């Protein structure tokens, strides 16, 4: 009876091996859940125009882990811009997310930015370091550079990279929020 199922079991095992090899190289870009963020003390009612950030990284992969390229499943520029938007909205602002600066010329606060670096560096089994460098300009002013570095360790073969990226983004944008609100 087992002989009859042997080819099916073999195909199923082969498919699982293939899928497990591919799954580890695809990284979903997430955000820190709002319930894990500190409570906002002051609510702002500003109208802010936010242009999608420009991705100026030299490499579109996040890094290499165990010989596999770590590639984001979604657009890094949209992920960073949505992270800034989420934080501004959490502080009470009304945000208009657009793709071009021409679409927000009449708004009192206009935010643009670039992503200079985003990478994941494996340090050891189950330990990673993430590095993110953003430049953010408000109202056509000089851009300010924001850098964050986060190290995270966890149980090997668990998903450490996605929460690390979420924390990395949050650390990079937190200092920019007061600067954006001060630019009225």
C-alpha cells in the first residue's frame, strides 16, 4: 500500500523543499503596530503634502543571507513614504500622499525625501543588523539626513528580519516628525 503513495510523497517533499528555499529570500516590508508605539501627547491639525520618496540605493536587494539575496516583496519607496504618512496621521495631521511635487504646491507643508541606504547584514546565526539612511526635505528646504541602525537577535530560522525592518524604519522617521510639524 505504501508503494502506491511513494511517488506522491516524493513530489510533496520536493515541492516543500523548493518552497522553503524560496520563502526565506522574500522579505515583507511591515510597520511597527500602533499599539506598540508610545502614545502621542500633542495632536496636530496641519495639512501636509507628502511626495513618494525616491529610492536612490545602489542595490535593490536588502542583503545576502546564507547565500540567498534578501529581496523586498513590495516597493521600498512606497513603504518608507507610507511609514512617514502613518506617523504624521498618528499625530493628527491631514496628509495628502502624491507622486509629484506639482500636486501639492498649494499646501502649507510639503515633504519630499530619498532613500540613500537600506540593508540587512547577518552578524551570526539568528542575529542581524539593519541600516537605513533617509534624507527628508520640508518646503523645498535643505534636506536633513536621518540614519538608524538596529540589531535584533532571535531564534534561528524564525522571522527576525521583518520586525527588524519595521523597527528600523520607525527609528529613522521618529526624529523627522517634529521637524516636519515645526515647518508650518
